[in-house]
């Protein structure tokens, strides 16, 4: 599990990031990045994961979610400011991807999205 201070929890937050943020796609994931403008910012950067049934059955989706959570905690601390919110949407290719491949794809996606933001 991601710590509460680093987790997007409401559907309104997910919608805000997806609709108003910068988007960058790779082979295995699509990264949506937006900056928060709240006067009081607790924790961060915050991450949300979207792993749909297109990725695979429940066992596969949970495995992909675990890999993505681990990657997000490592990559997020290095590249992002605490005001950033990120939604990572897994694509079907993520079902067979290794953690190393997911790490590279998320780093590339974040780099692209940061340039566009």
C-alpha cells in the first residue's frame, strides 16, 4: 500500500489530474501529471493507479498494481515536487512487463509530462 500522504483517494482528484494535467504515454503505461494549488499541502507527491480488466484477470491486475506501487514510491521521490499529483494508467502490455521495464516507462512518462506541464 502507498502511505496515505502519497495516495490519491477521491474520484474528484483522479478526474482533476486526468482532465487538467499533462499526459504522456509509453508502451506499458499512460502517465497523467498535474500540480496542486492548495494553500495547505500535506504529503506528496500523490499517486493514483488505474488497472482495468483489459490488463488481465484479478491475479494479473493485483500483480501489476503491486509492481506499480513499488515503482511509484521509488521514482516519485526522485523526480517530483510534493505539489504534484500523478495518475498511472496501466495498459495491457504491463501484464507481461518486468518491474525494470515499468520503472523505465514511468520515468520516461514523467519526464515527458513534466516537460509539457
